[in-house]
C-alpha cells in the first residue's frame, strides 16, 4: 500500500504516515455515499439538526487536539489553529439550524397549488487545499450535510490529519456511516475520480486557479455542479485621510496572516502618494515586530511555509537585486522559514506585483487619486478580497462599489465570517460559500404544481 508522510514544516520532523486512497477505494467510497444518502435525506429535519449539533459538540470537545494536529502538521501558530478548530464547530452549529428552516415557496398560480422544494443534490465531493485545512473543509461540509447530501472530502496530501480526525468525530457524534467520508490521497487520483465519477453530483473545489480551471472543465463534461474558490491578489487601499497609524499597524497581519498562504492576503498595498513616506515610516516597525517562530508558542504570530518547495517558490519572487524596502525576521535552522518582506517601489510588470505569491511578501505602490486607486485595484485577473482605509464615508462606499472583488473591508481587514457570503469575482472563483444562502449551492429547486380543479 502506498503511503505519504506528513512533515512538520517548523522542524522538518515526520509527524505521521498516511495511506493514499486509490481510485478503486474512491469508487467504493462513492458507492457507500450513494447508499447512505438515501437514508440521510430521509432523516427528519429536527433529527438531522440534532446530529449536526452533536457533531459540533464533538469538535468543541476536541479543539485542543485538533489545534495540536494543525500546529504539527501544517505549522499554524497555535492561537490561529485553535480559532480554526473553533470555526469548524461554529460553522456546524450555524448550519445545524438549516434543516428545519429549509422552507420552499408557495407561488400563486391559476388552477391549483404551486410549491417549491429544495432537494439535495446527492453526493458532494469536497477538494480542500493545504493552507486552511479545517475552515475550508467545514465551509463545504456543514451546509452540504445540512441540505441532506452525503459528503466525500479529499484533504490536501500535505495536510490530511485534521480532516481525518474530524471524520472520526462525525462518527463518534452519531453521523451515520457513509454520510461524511474523508479520503486522503492525491488530487490527480482521488480528486480526479470525484470529478469524473457520474454518481458525484457536485464538486466544491478550493485551490489554485490553474487546477480550478481543469476541475471546471471536468465538471462541464457531465454538467456537474461546481463551486470554485481560487486565488487572489487583493489590494489594501490606504487614502491620505485614513487613520494611518491603524492602517499601518494592521497591514502586516492582513498580508502575513498564515505566513501569507492566504487567498485573501492583501498582498498589494496601494497608498495615496501624499502620505506614502509617512505610511512607510509607520509600516516598518510594524513589520519588524511580527513574531515569527515556533508555532507551538502562544506568542507566535507567523509560522513557517508549508514545504521547502513552496519556500523556494516564494523566494523566487524576491531575487537578488529585488527592491526590498525592509523585512522582518525568521528563525535559522530547520524549518521552511521566510521573513515578512516589503517590496517598494515595484514595477507594474514585476511578478511579485502581478502574481499570487502565497507567501509573506507584500508590495507597496503609490496612487494619485480615487480613480487611479480603483484602476490599480482592478488591474488583476483576480477579485477575492480587499480593504479600504478612509474617513470619508462617501468615498468608502464609492470605492467599495467600484472594486471588482467579492469581499471588502472598510477600515478593517476581516473577510471570512461564517454568517456572511464569501467568494470571488473574475478568476478568483465561481459561486459563494457561507452565509444564509449557502444551502442554495447544495440543493436543486424542484417546482411542483398540484391541480385543484377536476
Ligand atoms: P492546488 O494545487 O490547486 O490544490 C488544491 C487541492 O486540489 C488539493 O487537495 C489537491 O490535491 C487537489 N488537486 C490537485 N490536482 C487535482 C486534480 N487534477 N483533480 C482534482 N483535485 C486536484 O492548490 P494549493 O496549492 O493546495 O492551494 C493554494 C491555492 O489555493 C492558492 O492559489 C490559493 O489562493 C487558493 N485558495 C483559495 C481559497 C479561496 S476560499 N478562494 C482559499 C484557500 C486557498 P493534492 O493533495 O494532490 O495537492
């Protein structure tokens, strides 16, 4: 049996060996999911809600264990990892209310009664990346289960441990066998099989735009439903009238959270030219103060990158002679470390400015006026996230409406709340996750007309 090893990115020590699921085992899991779905969709709404709440409770009772797995297997700082495990609990709790509120509509028509039902799609395949293994798993899993689907999750090969444990907790909480299965393995084997198999009705994919295009093409062959959450190159726009101290103090966290391995990273800071010098003076100490080190320490704000290959890729965006304005620190010795790095001034065609680096590298670019800021922010194939710093409410609203992106924060950097919709414009994705409407992405509307006249 083929196995892969999970490596601690901070120490380079082997954490676990995990068996790779084969294509044949994937097919068998899909067959189990099809059988389980017939029973799961028939579970009474209140009972399905109760099971999801029990699942949330089981996750809550294992927050420390799950966080520990993410610290060891993905290098996430422990405070962040605890929040991520808590998010799984919260997303399950939020969608546990859905089965009893999945109301259809009654539409006035002549000659009878017309009603709609939101029917589950069937089996949902969830393909998850390595950067946020727990939250991204939960964003698909919870609403899909609430809607009466069964779910097969394929975690990223490098970070399967928390998904595997969450799968065990589902069973312990009473979620029936076959309703939620976790298949660790290769994207090109397990992921591909989920895309190709006719009994999988929907794919939810989070990952690179490159692989997302292939997934979409694969789904198109069967007109399979698909939600895509892809890359980003988001702008943090700082106007001259902003609270510059706060904007500068929070910009490092917005760019370097999860060591910049964040699709929502505000990796392009755009600053109005009249305050550029002042902003850079304020940004430098904030970047140098980022605590980079042992993910197991509660004081750590930024951990290592996921792998040596990824660190090399990130470093390639900062070649010798790159315009490094200043940078923070990173430990020596084992581990895939890279220091928080600020590039300025950058050319408009510098790959560090145009491409998703997915590491702790941020560029700073000046702009003259509001129109120029919007034009720069939109000059990218992506449109996932972004921030606007200004004290002018009218400008905040104008710019928020003009920036082509799915998730914007004004005078803050928050982007993912489970109770609000999340997803991308342009090549950042297709469809929305989370929020009150997420069940729409996991159901088909059925219209039924019942004649009342002879
Ligand atoms: P990918 O290489 O695209 O991998 C994502 C997932 O797809 C992994 O589980 C991978 O499996 C699987 N996969 C790879 N090839 C496949 C195929 N041919 N068929 C089916 N599945 C396949 O991305 P990544 O490097 O892990 O993640 C980084 C990217 O994700 C970044 O671009 C980031 O912006 C994006 N991202 C977006 C969001 C949102 S919400 N928009 C959130 C997080 C990350 P393996 O285990 O074999 O790699």
